[in-house]
């Protein structure tokens, strides 16, 4: 960071601090959400089944994504102007992909844990249920922003004025993982929706748009 002015150095380290604060706040929210009641035994059984299904989907998806990420990282290695930039671009690509995957996996796991706690809270207070739901979603937001700021700031600290060449890889990795998870998640949720719809209509005889469905 020798080429930065004092003001720029303070700004960079301040951004890094903001990222760390975001991560710490996300961890605080996780601890808070996990302290709430998970409801009745039946609610816990349903929540466990949902969590296991979501976990199986994510593990299978990441097995495929990892192979693609490795191939693309090797390809990016040959796009840099010199060895430091080549290596930095490939590693930042993998770091961006890892951070994005971590946020996606953690967000999904917290969502399925927050669902049952929100449902239990709704039995007693709608405002409390809304609070739990919003805080569960905030966890993903805090980790997304926090890890993004930490990754970008670390690249600026290491590469200085040449950071823009490496940031390409970091942004590409994070965006690509998000794209895969969005498309795959859309397919997964639609399949689950169709399956639940068929079970409700065929096995239970519940009509379309029934409140019980």
C-alpha cells in the first residue's frame, strides 16, 4: 500500500473494518435466531425433513460447481499479463466463488432453521414472527456484504493500483456461483412445488388454491 496516501490507507482499512463488523453482526444474529423455540415435535420433524432435503440438494450442486470452478480458474490463469496477475486473478476467482458459495450454503441452512422458529412465533405473535423472519434474512445480507468488502479490500491492500486486474476474477467467481445457485434453485423449487401439488391433490384430495395446501 506504499502508493496510497494516508487518507486512502485509512479509507481502505475502514472498509475492511466495516466488513468485519458485518460478519460479527451476522454471527450475533445466528446465535440469537438459534435461541428461539422450534415448536412442537411435529414441527421439528417437518423442519428436519426440509433441512435434510435442502442439504442434499446443496451438496449435489456444489459437487458439480467445484469442477467447473477449477476449470475456469485454470483458464483465467492464462489471461493475465504477467505471473503475479495471472496467479492473483485465478486465486481471487476461487476466493470469490468460495465466498459466494459460503453465503449461499449458510443462507439456505439458516433459512430452513429460521422457518420453523418463525412458524412457532406466529402461533403467539405475528410481530415476533416477522422480526425473526427479517433477522434470518439479514444474516445472509450481512455475510454477503461483509465477505464482499473483506475480499475486495484484501485485493486492494495486496495489489494496490493494479487491483482492478485481480478484482475481475473475484467478481467473476462470486457472480458465477450466484448464477448457478439461482438457476439450480429455481429448478429445485419448481420440482418441489410440483411434487407437493401432486401429493396434495392425488393423495389428500385437496383442491387447487385451498388454504390447507
